[in-house]
């Protein structure tokens, strides 16, 4: 089983840290030692690593975010206030919109102007339901303003044109008196909007047009060149994100990077995407979201750890063309994709969210942080009511998922600086038993996140700080009675964080982590 320890060490080596392959050995009494290398530091953990994804899919937008101005559900300009309050609490840095597959059939002009005049169209990817276009560009940016997040806009490469995308960018970002900018002002927003990221298509190897890698690159160059950000007030230029690795296939990554850096004047990209869902080994998604046992728990978590190797492989390809690491990896779709919840419309991708998803989220966020030298942005799929969501709504009701709580626990890691940790991951079946990440925030405070994957055994962890004595550690831990424990409207706090404190002995912290738990502590 030493391979497990090597895996964890391997992740850290790839992140440019100073971890040994095995870390300090676990003591014979079953305790695990975590040594925080307080004198060293790794890369900055970009806030955008904790980003979200909201697609016109099922009730992800309609019902989950947008209820309309006349709704009895409390809202501000049509955007539901309970969801806004929940998202503000997790400090969502960025939201990717309008898709997903939906992006490559979205025509932005349908979503501007007086609500009554917007056309009803068909959402061809997701059940052929009517798309009312009530939530369009202005509503998206209003939503971002309300939650305090940046925009990641995906333009339609599959069924749109470079001209349509260029017009959308001019409409949104121009401050000159062009006809499109005046139209934006007439529609209620005289000031140009800020777009932080621009997605150049979505899964164009699949739902985005089944393009060969070379065909995609030729199309992508046109969008990269013509879809210009015209906002002169931008401190940082908009970052363009090309489609990269997906469906376990590296062809797009190779093709895009081979063409990069392009002609600085004509086109370029600043990011390359990865999509990677945890499915339980095979398509279609079939693992139940509740009523499952330890087998399914371990299966999904083992698969999710593949994210580390996927990022390593994408990065290795990118390094050949871009050794300076200018192009960022954007994991702009990830998470658990399970069987549809019983009784739900299978096209709406509704699944039950459990404690297992929270553990899965922590493992992926830890992987992203360890790769923070390249991974600059990620977007979990999806924000509301779809796949591994943050919130579930039903009419006026809203409940926070276990995954939401992990995002809340991890807020201190946003914008912090990675601090290397050494530890023996141990083993639970053919997985590591523990995972751990440390970081120092802008105020100099040290944070430690530890996950105990083992669903049966509590973990006794002893934490040391290199070159200094630890004085105290306190924080919160997320766990629940069963691996499939979930929150519901009737019992919203079944999976909710509780306080956890470490005992201090001889300058070391002594922690007992419940089985199947995620803890985040501030350490002094
Ligand atoms: O997130 C659901 C779908 O998964 C997205 O629309 C698509 O990009 C991916 O295949």
C-alpha cells in the first residue's frame, strides 16, 4: 500500500513543494503526524479556484436563481434573495454562464430588452423545454453584483459566429458611443460591464459541434481575435479560455498549445480548460445519490482522485509549449455526476447531495490548491439544483448542501498562500486515509484543512509547526452519521459544521477527526 503514500507525495512534488514522497511515518499507536512547514511557502491560491458554474439547465437558473420580479418569493429585481445571501456567505469569486452545452446554442440577443418582447426558444440540450430568455445578460450581471462575483462568459462557437460574439462583447463592454453600447444603456446599464474570463466554446469535441481538434483551433482563433473586450477601465485584461482536455482525451490540449501563443496581435488564449466528472467508473452516470453504502462511497472517491493525474498530464503537455506557465489551467466543470434523483426529469440532472459529495469536494479543492502554480480557476458543476450543487430550491424553500458547507469552511484559503505539509496519508481500502493542505492568509493567519476519508475510524492527528511550538487550533468540522447523510427541507442541518478544537501537548496539536469528516482550523 505504499503506493498511496507515493501518490500523495507525487501531487506535492508536482505542485513544486518540498514534500517527501512518504512524509513522516505514522506512529505505531495509529496516530498520524502532519508537519506544517511554516518557514516555506508555495504559490498563491487564486480565489477563482473556488468558482461556480450556472447553466440554463433544468432549474439551475429558473427557480434556482431567477424567480422573476413579481414572484412572491423574496427577490431583488427577480433574483432570489435566499440564494444570494447563501452565496455571499461563501464569497463566490466567479460564475461561469450560460453553459455548458447550452452556451453553444445561446444567442445573446434573445436575452436583452423588455421582458415581454423576448422570444421563447427551445433548450435543445436539456430536455427540449422552453427557454423564456427572461434571464439574459443584464440579469446575469445583476446577479453577479448582488453576490459580489466576477463574470466568466462562454461564447457560442458551435452554432454562433465570431461576429455574434464580437457584437455581444461590444454590447457588454464598450464605453464608446456605438449603437450597441447605446442599446445597453437604453436597456438600463450605461456603464460597461467587466468580463474577467471569456470561454471560447464548450466541449466542442462533443455537444459544442463535434469538431476535430484542428478544426476547433481554427474556429477558436477567430473568436479569440474578434470577441474583443472594449472596456478601457480594466486593470487586468480579460482572459480567454480555450477548450482543452475532456472525455479523458488530450487531443484538444495538444492542438491548442501547439498553436499557442499565436500571433500576439491576432489571437491568443490565457487559459485552457479541463472537464472532469466523477461518475463511478462508467457512463452513463449510475451511482445513486442516497441509500448507498461503503462500496459506492469508496468507488467514487477513488475515481475523484484521478483529478490530480489529469491536471498533471495537461500541465505536462502545456509545459512543452509554455514552460513559463503563462497559460492557466481552468477546471471549468467538475464534480460528482450521479444517477438522476428518483422521480426527477432525467434531462434536468437533479441528484441527491450527501456527505460523500462534501468529502469529494474537499479532495478536489485540495488537489487544485496543490496545483495552484497552474490551476487558476475552477467551476464546480453546478450552482443550484443541478449535479453537485451548493443549494437546492423548491418553490420558496432552499436548503444548503453538504458541498456548500465545504466551500464555506474553505473561504480562508481564497487568495491565501500555500504552505507545504508533510504527512503520511495512511490507507483506507485502496485510497489514502487522510488528506491535508495548509495555507497562510493575507493577514498572516495559518489555516489547516484535513480530510479523514475513512468512514469507520476516527483519525488521531498530531500537528507540528516547523521550527516553532503550536499554541492553539480551533475551527469547524463537517461530518454526519452516514456516508449518504444529506440535508433536506425537513432536516436542513443533518450535515452541518460543528466546532472542533485541538488539544495542545508539548508544542504539538492533538486532533481527533471523526470518521468521514472535513475539518478546517486556524492554527497558532
Ligand atoms: O454540466 C452539465 C454538462 O456537462 C455541461 O453542459 C457540459 O459541458 C458537460 O458535458
